[in-house]
């Protein structure tokens, strides 16, 4: 559910957790510590210099000034708090917690210190401690929307979805324009299958689109279409947003738009143009950045479920809606030769820049020992991390065609030649699912919203089976289940 996003963008990506930091500006920082006549003046000068350094993001210098202020007056809480903020921004989490504790020891009602301490405890996976810190911050200041929001994100990571939703709604009640809380509430609702409330709330993504990593809300002279106006006889532009997987997942709605009488134009990411060229219901596919033909209405592709009032039970599945090129399919069949063992495609890592990457990507060296050796495995990802190269080279049952997987059309053709695709949550899963290929998806304990709660299947792709972590961070148990199912399904 955390989007954001992931992946891939996101897909999807969720915004970073808010914490209580002062606004920063590029203020110049003097090179020498201030001198003053009295200890009080020297404290004020050192504290001010520390704040200016922090605003300029010179955190190490800021810490030095805050240390000077603390030495001059160790009884005051604020320099410890500000010092902790600087330590946090340097990634020195344990010293930051110690400094927040020192601030709290001097000022027991320091709500911001509790809130920021909770942020770091959450980052460190200390969920109970983070919960206690946020609860203390909220008890001290129940009107703090940021504390409720941070607590909502924490509850989400603890799979306490109802509590998470309640905390989002408290944050929104305090600040109805809190776009990040509104957006993450939407993903919570979607994750729980409450599409009726989730899709309208999902439109909040445009209130903070650039920081969410989904670009900017597109501005056209033509009106936005969200299902209200009849489109029979109209030219409708559907434009991609977020990640490649999102485009593959939601392009299925083009057929419904066409069935409503519209001439459908799709603007998609350049790597997907050829793959989607034959998509049912689409009259023209253009690459992002290319000149657009005339159109009457436009709709972001991920707003189509809202336009068609999609529920869990009405997710459109037109059958296999993407197909590999016949020529490429023939080439891959010839390249692979006669099948001697079951062929399994693997994807174990995604975009390392995705904020969810640490949760969703897997070290190949951890997985290979649990892969039954009686099958043939095919690398489906084009980029392999340096940390995985040794494991890949040492595997006798892994075949790599990375040099031939130059585009989505070749990847689609290879997928269709396999018996099964096993992948973490990347665009490849959406490609495989749209091809109707049998697919097993490995999910962290708190996955992206589209995979919903607890299910082993997904209404988005009937051929996809979900393998969820039962304990956060524990992939081994998932590997064991997959190995057992492989041996049962392909004896």
C-alpha cells in the first residue's frame, strides 16, 4: 500500500513521512563561532548560528554550534531538539534519539521531540517505541495533524489498517487541505477494497503531484473527463501517469471508453508504444512528448476507474489484453529450443531509487538456495545489481538473455514461451498478468495498495497468485512455500 509506489513509481509512490522541522532557507553561515559579552548572549548567538547552518543544510556545522549552546546552558531543551534534527538529517539515528531524549528530560511536554523521535524509531523498525512516541506527542497536542499522519503511516506498516485509516481521518479533520494525508487515506481505502470512497479520494494525488513523484497535473484547453459527460462521437485522450506498470494495468479501460462511443487516443511512455499499438479500443498510440492529435476530452489513465465507478466486483477483465508479436514469439521459441524441463522466469529486484525498494527487492543469493534445481530459470530483468552478479554467475540452472531483452515486445514474447513467471512487484508482473501468463507475485508484508488485503488472488489479473510475507522482512518462509508449490505444480 505504501505507494508509492512502491514502486516502479510508486508506481505509485507514497510521500515521505512528515517530521517536525523548521523551514529552511539558504542562509549563509559565518565561519567562526560568535563571540558575546555574556553567557546568555553567547548562547543566543551559538543557537542562532546553528539554526542558520541547519537551514542551509550544513548539518555538521549546525551540530557544532548547538553543542556550543548546550555547553553554555545545558538546562534548555531546544538546542538538544534542534541538534537531534540535524543528527537525523545526517542519518545518525541513535545519537538523534538520545538527543531527543535529552530534550524531553528538560521539557517533558515537548510534543515535537516525541513526534520526531517516533519518526526515527519507525525508520529503525522499533514499532512499539514509535507508537508510544506518537501517542505521547498526540496526548500533548491533539491538534497536531502531522503527528496523526505519522502515526497513520506507522499503523499502516504494522498492518493495523483500521487504526491507520482513523489516524488519517483525524489528521484531515484538523487540516482538510493536508494533501498527503488525503492521498494516503485514499490508498488505505483502495487497499481495503473500499473503491467507492477510494477512487474519488485518489484524485488528491494531483494536489502534490510533483513531490509524490508522478510529475505534474496536465493542463489542457480541452476539459477533463471523469465519466460525467457522454463521450459518444468524441475524441478522448488517455494520458499515462506514474510508472510503466500503472500504464499496463489501466490501459485495459480503453476498450470501455471505445464501447462508450469515443475515439480513443493514448499517450504513453515511449517504451510502451509498440506494445500497446494493437490494444483493443485504441485508434492511435503516441509517445509522451510527441505532438498530440486533436481531441475533445482528456483523462489521466489512473482516473479511469473513477470515471467508470469501478468496484472490486466490476474491475474489467477483457481476457488477455496484450499479446506478443508473432514474429518475436517465433524467434524466441526457436532460440529456446525443445522444452526439456519446466521453464520459470524470475525477477528479484526493481528500481533501487524506489522508496519501497528495500522492502520489495530480494538478494538473489538469498533466493537461489531455495529454488528447486530440477527446473530451468530465465532471468527476465535487464539490469542486474553488482551485488547479485556473483550469485547469478554461479547458478547452473539460470539462463540469461538480458542482451536480447531490448524492449517490452521481446520481454512479452519470452514470457509467453515460459510455463510460469515469478516476480517481485515490478512492471513485469503487470506485463505478465496482461498477457494472461501464469504468474506468482512475491509481496512484502505491507504491499502496494492494488494487491489489497490478505488475498492470494487479485481481481486485476486472474492468472496472478500472491505470495505475501507473513512476517515483515521474512522472505525465507515465502521461498519455502514457492519451492513446495513449484514441485507440486510441475512434478
